C-alpha cells in the first residue's frame, strides 16, 4: 500500500503491484547492458569452444602436456590415459566422461548464477532494471532447484583439481628428466587459478569452518576459513581468470599437437 499526497490536502490510496513495478521505465542512463553482453559473449564462447574440443577427440596431448578438458583420461583408447578403467567398448570422446563435474560446479556457483541469470534470463538484467519475466519463482522449480547441488559438486571438483595438479607436476618432466617449458608454466598457472576459484567458493568456506557457531579451540579451522574468505573477496576474478586459463591451456596444447607452434623448453 502506498499513500500519495496532493496540494489540495487530499490523499489518494492505491496498491503498487508487481506488474506496475515491471512496467515502470528504469532511470539508468549508463551502459548497464555492456556487462550482460560481455557475459553472454564469454560464457557462450567458452561453452561452444568446450563442446567443440570435446567432440573433436584429438590433439589433446603433447608430451608431457595433457589438456584439462581430457583430464583425467579414463579410457584405454586415450592417447595418454590417467586411469584406464573403461575399455575399448567406449568409442565416444573421453572428455564426455569427466566434463560433468567441473560443469556442475561452475553452473551452480553463486557468482556464475548471478552472472548468467542476469545476462541470459534478464532476471534481473541489472540493478534497478525490472525483471524481464512476468513471474518469479526463484530456485524452487526444476531445473533451478538443482542449484542446491553446489556443495556436492565441490566434492566432485576437488579430486579433479588434485589430478590437474598432478598433471602440472608431470608437465615439468620428460623422459625422466626435469624440464621447463612454456607449457609447464601455463599448466601451473592454470591450476593455481583453478585452486583460487575452487577454495574461494562459498561451499568451500562452509566446508572448512563456516558451519561452526564458534571457532573457540579450533584455530586451524579458523585459519582455513579466514584464508577461504580472502580468496572469496575476489571470487569473481578467480572465476573469470580460471575460465580463460582452462581454454588457453587447452588451446596451447592443441596448437602444439597440431604442429602449428612449437613449445619452447629447456631440459636439464
């Protein structure tokens, strides 16, 4: 209910409905839509790139570098199998076997939800800009109710991250000797960014101590929680930089495997 006063001393009572608010023109004069365009371009482009390289099923390994889109490689037909637990009967791309874990983790991430709700669904497209949808149900209906799986997606993402760290370690070795290559550095930076993104998420903060009512007598958990908070303060940056690094790492390995470029390296 709102009250509107007029100069004649009279007062008119009315009801402000949701429909009235949605029809009101917003008062923003800045280019608020640029962020949405950027998000659509980056997330859409990354999605298309990830799907394309997964379908191609080739040029994902260049000694000793393994693309993060194919790690861990779980089939016996892999060029460089991590755990060969699936036989030759599987004839699709091995990338399809592991893409679900990182995809679920990012898709249910609180920051990414905020981003793609705005950019793709206009719900809302920006602060003080009305929601494009006629009705709002939050995350109470399918498929958005699946966003509650974020905490469990973290449990799946952590083992994948650990394997990517192992891949980064192997990237510094070739034929039993220590090696320093540009690809080694790229893979190391990639896992550092992925770690910052993973352990700075809200679910990780909860896991290491956010569920506690008091940190009294739990100094280790407090330090872990405090560290996760520092990462979380720049969670959006970790989210974008790690997204770019995954694509860049794959692209670098792919171009080397295709013979387009040659990895500069020093073998000790």
